[in-house]
């Protein structure tokens, strides 16, 4: 079917409109534009950053206190120098028959836990605080790491229960250590994103059988994040991990929104 041609008056109108538009963009005889068009986008000021950067004072204010985790936790003065020798070991690569690259992830986990560097390097301010209760330790770290880096760390941690479910590492004295990595079941929903594991290491310490269990959790709020590592030779108190996550996330949110965290934590049901 042949499409009918447009009436001549329609084409004439379109040509006239095009001529008017072209004329409006031209300069008058004095060289001054007769009209200028500014796009709405150019008139708008740049959008503010979605999440403010964490300052040094803010990082310290975002750190949890003994009141946030309750029970018998005491503030420690030497948390920055803590090193758990049960986490020292060289992963047996031969166990990873079909995925040797996974061995590198397992080694990174052990090394990161030993050196308290799971979150990597900060891009801004950071803070660290430790607590002790009998033979258990709880370490809380907070800092500005960048959202992309934190998301990559969270994705990596979430992959470990499959990659590193159980493996053997050789201690400095040549003795074997069995490491198990499982998903932390039903962690509290905090921050913008969260990864939660429970890591168990069995072997010997000073020639005696030993077993240490740790909750290893990381969450992100904007470009800032925090890590909670909690446990020891007597096992792990999951309730303290939950409180550290809940109250820590609230403190970080308050600081990033310009508020002062409450001296006492909120009560969670």
C-alpha cells in the first residue's frame, strides 16, 4: 500500500520552524547573540556525595565501647599488637586438586586474621579497639576503605565457605592444623552489606592440643566499613558478636550523618 504524501502546507510549516530555530542561534549585526539556551543540567549545582568521608574524630567516635557488648568484656590497651599464633600456618596446596587458586584465598584468610588486615588498606581515617573476657578477645576495626574495595572484600569473604570449607595448614614447628570455614548462620542485618563467617582452627599450642574458634564479620555503610573478630580457645560468644555488629553499625551511621552516638546503646529485640 502506497503511503500518502504529506500536504504541502505541513512541509512548509516544518521548513519555516527550522528556519526560525536556525535564526535564533545566529548573532545580530553587533555580534551579540539574540538568544542563548542554557540546559537545566548546567544550571544545577553538583550533587553532594552520597556518604560523607569518615574523619579521624569520627572513626574514634564510631568505635564500640564495653557497654555495647555487655557481659564481662574489658577494654584492652594492647589490641593493636594482638597476634593469635594459632592462625600462623602455610596452607597445603596439594589438597586443592581441582582449584589450586583457592589455596591462595585460604592463605589470605589466615594471614589477614593473624595481622588484623582483612579489610585491606584504608583510603582515609580508621580506628581500632579491643576487648577481653577470660581467654576470649573481641577486636573491632572501623575505617574509610572505599565502597568498591569493601564490596570486593565482602564478595571474597562470602566465597570462602565453599573455597576453604576445610583445609590443612602447617605451623611453624611443622605440626598440622585443620581449619574449617563455615557461614555464620543468621547474622543480624546491619549496614548496607554484610559478610559473616565462623572459623575454627585445631592443632597444638606449646605441645598441647588446642582449638580456637572465631566469628569473622565485616559490614559496610557507604564507603566506610567495620570488622568484628570475636572468639578464643573456649569458643565464641555469638551474642557478643551480634551486639558488636548492631551497635557498631548504628554508631557508624550516626557519625556519618553528623550525629553524636548515644552514650548507651539502643536495646535490640
